[in-house]
C-alpha cells in the first residue's frame, strides 16, 4: 500500500489507488483529514493518464461490453451538439477550449456537427495531461477531418488547473469538458481555471436581446455517482458484487482497513440506486475484461485506470460552478432548453439513470 487510504491492490480485482482521489466533500467518510492532500490528489491525476488513446479505449470498451453503451460517446456527442449550436449562434469568430481533450474526439464531435463553411470560424485549443493523447489528437484531427494545426487547433500538455499558465484571461468563448474534471478531488481550482480562460462578457448572439452582457459558456459532460461517497458504498456496490480469485482475502483486507464499510447505508434515492447499479455493472465488466486481457498477454500497466475517483452527484458541480462565477440560468442557457438541446440544466442524457449529466454555465460580469 502506498498510504493508509489505498486499498491493498494485490488483493483487489481492479486497481483502486488512493481514496485521496475522491471528492473532498467525502474525505471525512473515509477518515481522511479535510482540506488536505490537494497537491497529492492532483499528482495522482497525472499518474493515472499516461497510457494514451488505447487506455481511454479500454474505458469505452468496458462500457460497451457491460451493455450500457459508450458513456464517453454519449457525453461527447451532446457536448459537441451544444457547442456547435453555440458556435452557429455567435456572431464573431469563436475560440473554444477543450479541457482534458484526450485524443481529440470531443473536438471532432464539435466540428463534425458544424457545416463545413463554418469550420474556419472556429479555433480550438486542446489541453490534456497525457503526452500520448496530445500527440494522438494532432494526428487524429488532421487525418479524420483534415483540420490544420495552427489554423483550426493547437494543443498543449497540461491539466485543467494549469490553464492560467497556458492562456490569457478572458480569451475563450466556449469551454467543454467530457469526463475529465471528475479526476480531481478538489473541483474548485479546476472550475476557476476554466472561468479564468472564458470571456466575462461580450459574447454576441444575434438573436439575444442583451447582446454582449454575458460571457463565455462552459459545457460540462461528466459521470455523476455517489459510489465513492463512503467505504460502505464501495463494499456494498462493488466488492460484494464482484468475483475474483482473491475475493475473500480482498474483502477482509478492505474491511480491516476501512471498518466503516460495515456501516448502514444512508438513504438512497431512485436515481442514486439506478446510478449505482450501472456503475457497479461497469466496474464488474472491467474486472472481467481486465483479467481476460492479462491472461491473453494483451495488457500493459499503462493501460490500467484507477477505480477510486472524484465522481460525485451533479449538485456538487452546480455549487462549484456558481462559486467559480458561473450562472446556470441565463437567456442563452434558457434558449438551449427552448430549442430542445437540453431538457433542463443540469440535463440528464439517459431516461434510465442520471449517471451522465450535462451542466452548462455562463460567465457574467456585473
């Protein structure tokens, strides 16, 4: 074990890593000192994402194999649809930043939903903590869409919290993030870094009455769940439902390390229950996929990903966005609802669960 909050991976079915990665609001439930380990949790974010596109493909494959479909594809597609609509509505040329850009597929989802005659209206800036992803994104966007680096897009190695170091303040019109910010235990610095990069006002929409009063728009698409809220959730909804060769030793080890795992679960709402069912099914599928890849000799350590992450209910994102200066109710956001791009804010992408949610915020300078 690397620290007292890391489950012993030699007994675990999947790679858990440290509970320092969970959302800071849940630290107390795991016995972690509140307000601590900000730097360490961010270092774990970098440590995880070294495998590049194949690593990300493993994430997507497990979702498909589990029967729940590709979460990443769904989130990218919805975020891309919203971003393309906003680009079409904005009068001027548009600068968009993709936070945790991966291999370029989120930006592709934006461009591919725009008429080609509008492509030259857009400049995209991709930031990602994986050097392999950055290299792959250039090749991917050039080969699949014919986009040109330096004209249509640029990319840089870094985390979302590094944005102020890489770009000027009040520069971008739109920001998107697809399943990347949940890798942080502390969401505040990430959301504030995005807010720093977005225009505070001056976004010109031809049909908007108060033209230029509001600023840049942030479209967040992420997985939301209570699974990492406490050791009890992990014990009840993951470990007890999984099968692996060292299950008995693993569960004993986990309970010894986190005795609170045996506590009663707090009240679970309908969608919480649905989310937990989907999430546990996903990780159980990855457990089987992972074992199969290892047996066939098709798996390397850099393709692994860590189970324990900062997934949290969407209301925490709402609070963090507001704290970073975003408004969740503006004429433009209401227009997205009126036009049917989202049914509410936050927007639930599936009628069966609210694991995948879109939250839209807009900057505003008083």
